[in-house]
């Protein structure tokens, strides 16, 4: 008799969790999804025992694109630019003289590598080009 009552209690509790509170727990789980974003850190100079620099770093201008704002993933998982995204990439092409196809390919590689990080489309942007933008 006790086993039957315990089984009935567990079945009732399972029904409560699934039917009555299922949507609440599902939305709570959606809010708690963890995303990993690769963020390159700045590095300090490497110096010898006397404080002389052995290796130094210099700042570099890059052009990073938000892939979600410029397009989206198709059903098969490959990134495609939207019409407005193509327009933006066309303006970037006129500034940098990098073909739009190359920019799209770099975004696709970046999205495949790290889908939540910004896509670096130009890793060595010239200061004059950045000033005109």
C-alpha cells in the first residue's frame, strides 16, 4: 500500500512539473543559455631581466562586422548577406577596395569559427581608410 501511495505521489509530482510548470521551466532554461565569445586580450611587452623590451605590441586597426546585422544563416547553416548587408559591404568595398566576395567569404569563415563573435573582415585597416569612414 505504501509503495502504491509513493508511486502515485511521484506520478502526480512528475505531472505537475511537466504539465503545470513546463512552460515556466522552459523559459527559465532559455534565459540561462551560456554563450562563449572569443575576445582577444591585449598583451604586455615581454622584457628581459633588465627591463629591455624583447617583444612589443602595437595597436592595430581592424574592421569587424556584426554578421547578424548584415545577413543570417540559411537552412543548411551557411551565412548569406541580406540585401541591406550587401549594400553595407558594397560601401566598405568602395572604401577599402577589397572585393565584396572576399568580405562575404571572411564573414562566413568567422561565423563558422565563432558564431557569436564579430567577424574581422579587415585585419590591417589603414589609418587613412579608417579616418575616411
